[in-house]
C-alpha cells in the first residue's frame, strides 16, 4: 500500500496537486522518496483492487486498520486515508506498520480532521513507535542525542536540512516502551515539542519517567518566534541550530 501511494504521489496524474503542495512546502524529491511519502486517491477502488490483485484478502485489508467497510454498502471497502497526503509509519526495523494522512489545504470539506492516523492494530502500537527512527538511529547513536518532536514534518524538514537525529512521537507523551527503545541508541534527549507542552500533565509525566530512567533531558526553546521545528527550519535554520545548542536542562 505504501508503494502504491508513493507511486501515485510521485508518478501519477492523480497525485499531481499533492506533489505540488509538498514541493511548495520546500520538500525535495529525494526527501519524498526517503520518507516514502505518498498520496491516497479519492477513489478507494483503485488501491483496493490493486491489493486484491496482488493476492491480499479483504479481511487482511480491514485488519491493517487502513480500510473499512462502508456502512451503507457492506460489499464496499473504503480507504480511510482517501484523498490525503500519506506519511507511512515505518518502525526501526524498516517495516511499514501504519499511516498518517493529511488533507490538502485545497480540500473544502470542513468536517474532515486535518490529520488522521492508523488505529491500534496487531502491528501498529503508537506507544512503541517513533516516526523517522529507521532513518535517524545511526545518527542518534553517533551524536548520542535524539531530538524528539511531534509531527512528521517536524522530522522531515530538519532531516532535509542535514539535522538527521530527529524523531517524532504521536501526541505529547513519551511512554516507557518508547524510552526503552531509544535507550538503545542514546541517553540524551532534546524535547522539541509544541510550545504549550510544558504545562501539559502528560509531558511532565513523561519527563519524570525519562528522568527515572537516567536520561539527560533538555528542552528546545524557539522563543515564540516559530510554532514548531518545521517552521523554524524553513524560517531560519541557523537560529534553529543555535537553539538546539542552547537547549536548556529540564
């Protein structure tokens, strides 16, 4: 499915508008390839038929969490990510375990959430996942530092700018499983989470947890100039790097 979405985004007429959008956001082709970004066409039949032809059964499609049965017509399977930009969730062993999908700014349907994510399934557990760890782990080990952010683009923009030890979590809390996983590579973390995170109970809990596990924890402060790392890298990459160097101890 990830390969299909990637093909649609990079090579097919149906992905043209989405490709223009990501390029306008400053992403290069090699970055799009590296993160296997894709686009899910509006017509779900395209991917459903493609996967069925490849020998997958409908129940398997439903079990991935990416597909559902239409409530009006039980014979109809829909792609829950239809008409969205796709960020495959790839685990540290390089396996695609789920997706995150973002609507394009041109989408006028106000009932749609801006982002949707794969539900918990047999293979996708967001509490055990870091987005980008498959690409960042060697650099994290080498620099003994992981920069932890919240959104996919907050990983992708710094990565493209040469800051490759960045990974993302879903939401604002770090779990014990995530901390045990990252402990294999480093014991130093810089938290680059959204600016309102400091008062967030979940964030405080995760800091206490990391502290207990002997991590050195620092916090990135963008001084209110930028709302997130994606914006900071695009706005002033030198400022972003300087702020990383100046990250303060928790």
